[in-house]
C-alpha cells in the first residue's frame, strides 16, 4: 500500500514519469504483439509472400494498362498534330490579306 502511495506521489511530482510510463506501455504492447506472431512464423511468412505476390501482379497489370493507354494517347496526339498542321497550312494559303495589308500595297 505504501508503495502504491509512493508511486502516486512520484507521478504527481513529475509529469514526465507518466509520459515515460505511457511510452513504456506502448512498447510493451508492441513486444507482446510481436511475440504472439512468433509461434506462427512460417504461416505469417507465407501470408506475407502471398501479399507481395498479389501486389506484384497488380503492379504489372497496371503497368501494362498504362502502356496500352499511353500508346493510344500518343497515336491520338500524332493524329491531331497532323490535322492541325494540315489545317494551318491550308489556311495560310487561302487567307486573304487584311484591308490594312491591301492599303499598304497601294
């Protein structure tokens, strides 16, 4: 009982102690969780391998989808650039000089 009272007095006197205790409690819980995983180590390793494999497959799939999308967008971009060049070249030939240009020529 005296020891409990002494601990309470020490906690009141120094708030850093309660913060330290909270930190130590979190670390203890973390260690307990790690120890719970140890008996099933092989099973956990297999689960992690499975997760990594699925992640790799998803990444490869997305890279493939990106490549396909990129190719189609590049083709579309080239097509639009050609059309724009054709349009601008046709318009430069058919453009009539402005009135100001006509007046300056006279």
